[in-house]
C-alpha cells in the first residue's frame, strides 16, 4: 500500500502532537509539516487526538 506521501517519522509525529497540545489548527499543522490536510487529520485521528477548531482569518 504505497502512497506518494512521506512516511511519518518519530520527529514529525512529535511535532504534530506538540502542535496539537498548543491547539494549532490542522491547516497550520499541514503547512508547517508540508503534508496535505487530509494526511494530517488522518494521523491525528489515528493517534486519538482531537484537533483544534479552525479559526476564520480576519
């Protein structure tokens, strides 16, 4: 089951969980980790982490 996306490294997972603790929205996590929003959301769900709600800009 190969994908076009890079596998999650321990460092990337640690960054993801730290950002989740800081209540960073998924869209921002996606940009910082350079991964699609869907991939970030799926990993959060796999880890049992509920992401922060998206906040409207402006």
